[in-house]
């Protein structure tokens, strides 16, 4: 009788379990999970697994990682294979401490920051599920053995588990084999190139199976091999199509590659708007290269309008993620006041950060800045100043012309190095012969008499060499020298030409100066239509005096068209930057109204 009673109870539990599943499938998740909960409390492993999954997914109950893990552990301990796989995955990505224990609920531990990965527990439960024949568990256990902590790592065994998973048709197993063979290809010496290519071909074959099964990471990796022609025939269009599939699957790196391909028309039709959109997705997901590319895109303009505020925002995001070139670009924006307030101290900080991340050009930028404003060196610690000088000295001795230029700046500023004049002149001359920036700054030193007697004629000649090499800052400086006649004859036509060249490179001060030259009162023909054009270019990039002059031109119709509303708009912007003449113009407008 007791046996029959126990059998009846078990049949009753199975019936209640089936009823709970039917309720969930019919749309009554709350009622279904309630039925499953009663069966789970009675110790039925499948019900415990289903209740755990309900908590993890928020089906019929509030979503709770803690409760989900607790029920998964009970099911796993009862031998339910799927529960062991899920529990292993949870441990791999991190759980709140003691979340999977059976000692009650810790709702306060639901915060993501409280999650602690436990690779050992992950390996234990995943291994049990893998031994029980779960292909997904076999693939996951392979990943733990291949790339987990050193104490767990066994890449030979990992390949075996990947192979078992792949043989069972598991796409993750094929992905694991592809990664294994890609790693093997990297280990071959140049003399064993054929062996490396064979491994890359095997990797491409395994990745193709996983990619065709819809795995985004496999699509991305196969795209990279296809773009390079590594282990598979090179096909840029096919690579771009693979990047597109992986991007739509949410793979961050693929979104960046696909966005860049759309911008450049590489393997697909050019589409700047869609390219920007995919780069934006990648950047927001944490891809620092995508964030830096967006900064470049908005800084230079082209297919999309230039926007210094957007550029600064993306460079800031990339810099925070450790992108060296973005740190430098952010520093340059701080110097130019493009999209950001002008802040030389912050620019210096950005350049130092870029240098620390390995950007050699930032060293030259920092030295340029220290030359322009020697007080900024006070923001550096003694150790930073000494190390800056020593690093440039070492590179200069090895023949690096850029470093020689930087070293000359350190000598001029006495940044932790011997500042003897003769030594400095030798280093400066060596640098100026080989580096455009150095020509400009050597010219400035000669012009201003830094470290030696002033020589305006030679200074102007060196600045002219830098300007002719395309350096926008030197072009502006040369234009000013031609305008004033410092170091040689006055030449207003030549000054306008050099201002124009610098303005066409995006130099905002040059845009304003060219507008001022063309507006009249100088030894060149007046052209107020062009003057207004250049004032507008400067104004749109945040130049306060450009905003003032554009407002005046529009208010008075100096270029042929009056527009009071637009005049007020630009004068308002100039006043907001502290231009007193703009405030006076607005007061006059209001009084006249």
C-alpha cells in the first residue's frame, strides 16, 4: 500500500509539472510557475531547473539572479544536465557571493558590481555536463580549458572537447576549433610558413561552419581571414558581407569594421550615414577605435558636416578607453578651442596621457606647448620633467629627428637636462633640418631670441620652410610676418595666400584673419562676399571675433544681404564668449527697435 501511495504521489507530481508547463505555454506564466514551484520544493530536478530558468528570465516571477542560481544549483546537484551547464555559465560570468547556496535569498546582492566570477566552480559543473554528453557544455568546457586561468588551462584537452562538440553538430565547438587552429598558426616560425597556412585553412573551414550556423563571432573572424586572404581566398566583398552579418548579430568589433567599410566603400557601396551609425553602435558598446574614428569623421567633415562638439565627445570617450591618438586629438581640440573651451593645461595633460600610451607625436605637441607657454611645465612633477628630457635624449642620440626636436625644447626649458647653449643650438639645427615642426619652432626661437640673440630674418626663413611643407600653424605665423613686415618686406597679397592655405586646412584663426584682410583696409582688393564667407567659417567653429564680424556683416548688409535675426544669433554667441563689442551691437539693436 505504501509503495502504491508513493507511486501515486510521484505521478501526481509529474502531472502537476506537466500542467505547469502547459499553463506557461498557454500564456499563464504566473500560474504555471506556481505549479512548478510546488513540484520543485518536492525535489523534482526538472521542476527545479524550470523554476530556476523562470527566475533568470523573469517569466511569471520577478527576475532574480540569486533565486535563479539557487534553484539551478539544486537541479544540478540532483543530476539535471542542462542545469549543470547553466550553473557553470553563471559561475563563469559571475554570481553574487553565496548566491547559489541554499541559505535563503540575498536580494541586496542583485547589483551587477557584486558579481564574482568563479572559474573553478564553472569548470566543475561544466565538466559534469560535458561528460554527460551535452555538446554545448563540451564547447564551453573547452573554452575554459583553452582561455581560463592558468591553473585550469589545458589546450590539448580543450581541442579534444571542441572536437567532441563539433562532431555533435555544435556551432560553438566549430568556433572553438577555429580559434585553436588560428592560435596554432601563430606559433609557426617564418620557415614553416606552409604549416601555418595549413592551420589557417583548417581554421577558416571550422569558422565557416560556425558562421553558417549564425554565430556572430565566427562570422567576424572569418571576415577578418577573408579580408586578409589568410587560409582562404582574399575577397573584400565577401569579408564585408560577413562583417555585416556579425554586426547585425551584435559583435562590437564587426560593427566597427562594417562601419569603416561603409565609409570607405570597401567591398560595398559607400554610405557615410550608415557607416557613421554602425561606428556609433560599436563606440557606445566600448570599441575605442570606433570612437576615435567617429572623432576623426566629425573633426574633418566631408560626407558629413564637421562638428567639433561631436568630435570632442567621441575623442573623449576613446581617450577614456585608452586610445593614444584620441588623447592627442583631444589635446589639439583643447588648444584650438574646437568644440571645447581653450585650455592649454588640459591640452598638456592630454598630450602626456597620449605619450604614456605610446604616441610619439604627442611628445612634439607637448614640447610645442611648453615653448608657447613655459609656465605649463610647472604642472609637471620633477620626475615627469626629468623622464621627458631623458627619453627624448636617448632617442635623439639614436638619430630620431623628431626626438632631437623634442630634446631641444627640453634643453630650452631646462626640463631635467643640461641647458648649455652650444649643445642646444646643435640639437635644434639637427632637428630643424629633418622635422617640419622643428623648422617652425626653430624659427620662433630665432625670432624671439630664446637661448640666443634674436635673428628675425633667419627666423622668418625657417618659418617659411615649415609653411611650405604644409604646417598650418607655420602658415599663419608666416602670414602675420608678411603682414607686419617683421624679418623682411611687407606683402599683404602673400599674407592673404598663406592665411587661405591655413584656413583650407581647418585653422580657425586663419579663417578669421583672411576675412579681416578681405574686408578692406589692406593692400589687396576688397571682397566682402568672401570676407563674410570666411567670417562664417570661423564663427561656425566657435571663433568669438568671427561671430562678432559675421553678426555685423549681416546686420549692416555689408556683403549685400541683411538678416537681422541671424545677426542677432551670431552677436548673441559672441557676447556669450565675453566680446564687449557684441554686447554693444545688441544694445544698439534693442535701442533702435
